[in-house]
C-alpha cells in the first residue's frame, strides 16, 4: 500500500474508523493517527480516550484540528490515518476560514504525501436538508470535499453497518 491514498466514507457509527484502523494495522512500518476532534465537553473527551486506547502502542497520535494539510503534506513514511475530514471541515468553517481554499489545500497536500494515507470522512448528504443555514453550508462544503478527495484518492470505500463497499479501486 506504500504511497497510496484511500478515502473511507460512511455515516455516523458506520464502522468507517474501525475499518481504516484495520487496513492500517495490516501494513508494516510506522502508524500515525491524525485526530481532528477537539475535546470540548466530557463526552467527547471520553470518546477520544476510548479511541486512543483502542489503537494501542504501535500508533503515534498527532492532533490537528486546524492544520491538517500541513501534516498530510509532510507525511513521508508508513501509514497515516486521518480521522476525520468532516470534523476538520467543521473546525475550519467555525473559524471563518475560506473553505474553498481549505479544501484546495487539502487536495494539494494529499498529492504531496509520500507515505500511505487513509482518510476518513462522513457522508452527510444522504439525510434530510439541514434546518439551519450553517448546517446547509457545512453539508455543501463536506459534499464538495468528499468529491474532490475521492477524485484524488487511489481507492474509495463506503462503509455501511461495518461492511465496506469499494467504490473505486
């Protein structure tokens, strides 16, 4: 898998993160987990702690709630799992970033990475239309990001009920 990129899409609690971890752990070499979540409340802090414990000692964790493209562009050896693109997009949107530029920087970074990448993202466009303007803006940016990352990725899987369906391989 050296030097390849995989995008794993799915809904909330679909099994996409576990699938990404399983693929990564089958590889030799160093494993890096790039976390984009921020512990803004007790429940989220507990989720983060559970995820960290599930990964075990082979993993190095990098927290990148905002500077994700820089970490991806510098990735040169082993396998990096980014979990997840939609949380990073949300962080950037709430920071009033220029979302088009952010998404473009992400795709450029993916092209620069020399190590293998596994990118996890939520498929948010399958549900109802969000009630708020912010929710609709987020959905639109997430949809665009998923499309351009899928086009740039070597492989793409959709995970439903823990089962992967390979869309691009």
